[in-house]
C-alpha cells in the first residue's frame, strides 16, 4: 500500500508540473519545453540530460530496470508525444521525431496508447 501511495504522489506531482508548462511549450516557449523535459526525467528518476537523449529502446530498458515503468508508462508516453508536438511547433523536427519514437516504444512495450491522455491529465 505504501508503494502505491508513493507512486500516486509522484504521478500527481508529475501531472501538475507538466500541465503547468505544457500549453506554453506547445506555443513555442523553449523554457517551458525544458521544464516538461525535466518533469519526464524526474518521474523516471533519471538525469534530465541523459534520460531524453536515450534511444527509444534504451529509454524503455531504463523504465523496466527502474521497476516503476509499468506504473508510469502511460504518463511518460503521453508527455513524450506532447513534447514531440512542442518541438514540431518550435521547428525542431529531429528532436520531435526522437520524442515521438520514444513515446511509441514506451506505448508498445507497456501496452498503452501514447496519443491518449491518461487519467489526471
């Protein structure tokens, strides 16, 4: 029960952080995009500079190794999809493609749809 409460708390904090910055990121605000990137890395308990440079398969592996991947996969996949949209709006096609590939890999590996907002978003 304690682990479930912990996961609910960190997911709640994650959603709050992403929601706070996502609209600005989608409007082209690079600083807000960076905040969403930090939120995703924080949820995965990874260094932000490393986490989101990982190949799609490596990101999934890190999620599996963390032991929390299945609990947070839908949130991570959706946030990565929205980050891809933000990077496209900012004209960064390469980073957008990487985020979209990461989202697809997370969705495929954990059985969630990265285009559907999970509960709480």
